[in-house]
């Protein structure tokens, strides 16, 4: 395989704020830039590596040469150790005009160790990800001005992408991205721990004129152009009764991609042992990805009202570390080794519905503030991140109630996109089942909070609890609930919701769509068992617009689906 790589930078004539690409030379004669003035632009058509060519040793040298690119330019890199060629591929189809994700394509000519280091130039948080040739994430890292985001991967030869995303929308974002490779067949120790830089990129974007340089779409993969929400359900008694889930899946003709379950912070070892030894394996073995609703309830109703303050201050670090270690073991699969072929996946829905006034971690309890919740979330996730559990195995789900209660807003509790993989909403049509409730359409339940979450986050949106009562102002109506189900499943697709998880248990009212007190049909898996069912539920999820798990995929979902990156 040749050591020379070429990439075409597409025309950028109409871009007000241009991406600047430059390459720092190595010591000695390994690499340099030969720049020849061009009559049609300040950069020549080719920037060639040549041991005898001009060496650019600092940023000002580059800036003195280039301020615009007015024509196509081809960049060729060469190294006597390894080669990385890359181009800027800015893509913003899935985000608003005040947010931007930057993509860079990377080609490895050899099996190599790829090192990525991201350095923000302002006091902001950025996330850097390495993606495969289909745009599916491999590994990610968070960077701050004080702490660069770093990724080191052994990768086979081929094409990859690097994605840089801001935590919070900003009118300008500057950073430096450093790349280096060493062929894995000749890996040697690094002197003084320094990266061997192949390049650095400084990028400044303008929210009024976001460049769209290429057609690369991270969400358009071999899966095709898809818009399928993941199908989820809360059922099966926290993983203890998977026979119920199997019966539901047989009846509906589709696997559930996600199975929601709840667990607390009980101090006895039995709770933790049951979760990791039995409940989660039961769910995974049924080919469902567990969504762990992890509730910081330490002693049931006697949980301290300042539990979020205590957690943020480190008083539960021993428990969190132990729990995180156990989760990593579960995610590592049967061989017990993380990042191997039999690894598992999970969604972690931590301390949900914080914007209500019924949980101890809400600021409405104990006279605390939303900042205490944010500190708790960040402290806890930092512990997990330090153990190497990346987003390819574990997705963090931040869930707000559909309405605020207790004097604080959901937005005040948000820890930022750098600490969250999904944002989600819990919401129900209570009908007239309660003295304070009335019948609501799906739009009336979700529209307000959905718009608010999309305003503060670019993360995929899920609905992690949803259900409808049969209670109307005219009495019990199975027909009304059936129509609500139909409307709900259509609503989710039309509103670009990436996950819908039905709360399939009669609790405060008759929420269940399968196996509850009411239904307009029945299903008998055997002579002794009969489940009441709603035809509208089965019909609503039957189209290809709702996705279950893939039993032939060892990970159960492609990365595109697991990350909620469906188009």
C-alpha cells in the first residue's frame, strides 16, 4: 500500500467563515509543505510532502499564506512512519442553525494506532468521536480548556471519520485537533509522552452562515434512509418475568428493542446481586437492551431529601464505584473482558423526572437547587467515564417529566450535552382517572416539553414512559384509548422521536396495552393463560416505522439505532 493519500476539499466559494487546514512539520526531514502561489487562489492545487520543502513551524506562518480558499485544493500527506489524509466535512442537517457538528475524514493506509487529541481554545466543553466508514461511533471523549479530549485506538486500514461537537450552541467555536498514527506492527514507546502531530485544525463557525462542504451524512448508512423510533416497553416485572415479555412480543409480531426496568440504591447486597446476576442477564438473553431506571432511593420513603447534595459531595462514591464496576462486568459479556465481540449494551436512565416534586432528588424537596442535581449527575457520570465505559456500550438518558412541578423548570436541571446521550420525556394521558386530570391528546401531553428540550439540546429525543387511561368524561372508553394509541404512534414518527417506551402496567389507572384489566381482544399463548389486548397497539407498531431488536446482531442494534441517529 502506498504511503501517499489524497483527498479533495470541495469548493468553498460561498463560505464566509472558512475552515483552515495546516500541517505542522516534524523535526528533521520527515515532513514539510511545499507551497506554490496560484493565480486562482492563495493556495496551490497541491500541498506536497517533500523533505526539502519549506517548513512551517508556527500558526502565523500559515496565516500569512492563506486567508481564503477560492478553488478546489488537494492535500497529500506523507510520512515515513504512517499516513493520515483527511478533509473537513462539515454537516449540520440534524441540528439547528445555531449548533454545528464538524466532521473530518481520515484514511489509514495501514493497520495503525490512531491518536486523537482535541483542545478547545475557549472555556467550553467539546466532544470528539471516532466513527467508522458508515458513520457509526467507535469511541468518544469529552474535552475542556483545562483537559484535552484524547482517544487512542488500534484500527485496521480503512476510512474513518472524526466528529467534533460543542456541548452548548455558540456563535463561535474554536479548537485545535491533533492527529497522529503509528503502524501497529511497529509500535514503539513515545518519547516524553508527546503526540507526533500530523496536523492541527482551527475552526471558527458563524451561526448566520454555517458551511456545508460535503454530502456526508452520519445517519445515512447501510441501514438506508430510516426514520424508525426504537420500540420499548416497561413490562416483565423488572426482568423477573420474561415470559410476559415473550408473550407480548409473539402477539405483536416484533421484538422490543428496549425493556425499561427500575432499581434503587438499596444498601443490601441482594438488590445489586439480583440486578447484575439475574435481572439484566434475563433481559439481554431475551434479546432486549435493558434501560435501567436507576433511582437514588436509599431507604424508600426515608431517602434523605438532599440525596443529590450527598451524592455530589462524594458520600456515596463507594457505592457508585461498586455499582459501576458491576455494570461494566455485565457490559463485558460472558468473557468478562470489556471491548470484545460478546460485549453487551444498556441505557442508563439516572434520577428521572427531577423537575417534578415527588422524588427526593428534586429541588422541590429539601430546599435544594437544580444546580445540586446537575452536580450529582456530572459527579456520577465522571466516575463511570473514568472506568472506560464509553457510549458504544452505555448510553446516558436524561428524562424530564412532561410538565414542571415544584417551582423549577426542566431546563434548570440539564447537565449539558457533554454529559448526556439522550434527552427524554415521561408523559401520560390520565383522562379523567384523577380528580385533577382531563383527557389530553398526544400533542397536548408532549408538545410543550418536546419543543423546550430541542431548544437546549441536540441529542436524540425519546419518550421513556407513556400510556393512556380509558377514563373519559363520558365514562370508560376502549375506543378512545385505542384511538389515542394510534395517534400517539403517528405523533412520535412525525415529531422525530427516536424511542417510544410504553408503560405496560395498570398502576394509577389502566395504562396497559397488553395483559391489563381492559382490552378489545385476547391472546392465548397456551390453554391456561389469557392476555387482554388492544388491536390498535399492535397495528400502531407493526409498520416498518417502529424498530425492534435484531436477534442476529450480537449487539442487538446497529450503532446508528443505539445512538438514536436514525435520519
